């Protein structure tokens, strides 16, 4: 682990908040109101996968910059249409807004609160600044700073995302620790000299796929943010 970090940057979706539970609820609520016969939990998983596919097209230069709300709206519209329902614009807007009301994991707020007494805490996420601000307000996430994809018009793990974040934070890579439950994010941060801490989230996909385990190249692996806080002397 970075010897003496002063700044911690956090992935958000999956690492700090439960997207699966929140999207499943959001889809179920709209389906009940509209009388749709859909498998909401399964659709939530497909929606998340479709989002990753969407940002890949932007990151790989196959599509001009497109924000996450647009990508998520397009994805859920395609998935619902394929499931045999025809969502209206209002339905899509309500569903996309569910990404701003995802609940934190049980250890998130306690762990971040303890860490925030010693370190500067910043979101470093593919969400937009507005989306992340709403999410932090909803879940009581005690960020000091929020850095989103719209600041760079790029998506992780694009190199400019990490380099740009370090510049905005005014923090050297050797004093910055990236915290995430996704190895691709941590390994990309390590390429820029940042420290890395993996937080295991076995229920990120609602138990519908095997939990991601820490890559051997990651500096430290924990089971919760509370455990990470203890390791960092908080």
C-alpha cells in the first residue's frame, strides 16, 4: 500500500453503492405501475453490462462523447423493447434517475466517515458530477471532492482520467490511494503510480455471477471500508 497517502479516490458504482439492488427496485416499481411482465433483477444485470458496452464505444473512439444518463437511457430502452414492452420517455427518465438513488453498502458510510477524519476523500467515477452529487446526498457519502467523467469527457480506464484527477486534486500519485472493487480500475491507477486498495463486494451482481477477487498486483485487499479504515489507522 502507498506508504503515507493523504488522498483517497473512490470508484463509486459497485464499490460504495449497491447498483443491483437499486436498479432492481427501480425497474420493479415502474413495471408494477405500467403492468409490464419483466424479470427486473435479471434486467438490472443486463442493464449494467449494456452500460459497460456503451462506455466502451466512447472510450474506443467509435462514438463521440456521450454522458452516462444518455447511455443508460438508450440501454434500458433497448432492453425493455427486447423484453416485449414499449417504455415511454417518462418511464425511461424515471429509470435513469434510479442511478442517483442507489443505497450505500452497510459498511460504506461508517468506513468513509472514519477515513475522512484523516484523508481527503474524492469520488473518481464514470458518473457525472451532477449524478454523483445526487448519489452522495441520497446515501450520505461524505466526499470532500467529486470527480466525474464529464470533467474529462472520457471514461475509465482511459489514461487521462487518472492523470486529470491527480492534477485536479493537486495530489502526487505516491500520496494518492485508489479504492475500488474492480481490478481494471485499480491496475489502471497503478499505471499512474497511485496506490491501490481492493474492497471485495460479493453481492455486487446480486449473486448472479462470481464475485471479483483482488488481482495479485493490487497492493492490499479488504472485505470492507471499515477494515480499510482500521488498516490505515483510522
